C-alpha cells in the first residue's frame, strides 16, 4: 500500500488519556518496514517513537500506550499555519 507522505507529514492528532492531553505529529511513514514514526508531546515533554504500522480493512493504524489504543493514521489532521 502506497501512502502519500506529504499528506501526512506533521499532521496532528490529540488523545486524552484520562489525565491530560497528548499531542502526536507524524514524522515519517515507512510502508516497506511497516513502521510509523511519531513526535509525542506529553506534559510539555517531546519524544519521538516508532510504532508498528498495522492495517485493518485498508485503514492504517498503530497501537499506543499500555492499553494499546488503536490510532488510525486517517484520524490525523493537517495543522493550519
């Protein structure tokens, strides 16, 4: 499956984990390695992590956190300048 990187590059997704808001930005999607790299801002701390990229009925997603929250790549939105 080919993914348009420019469409998703630095797209943003926000997740409320029950305590606070976590912001994620896509840094890279590598469909050959089936891997997504995401910059995560959590309580003012920024980290970069790679996750296994999975597919379900053509929708790409990755699992985040101890509860393995499924986050769809299509749920990320372009950030307006």
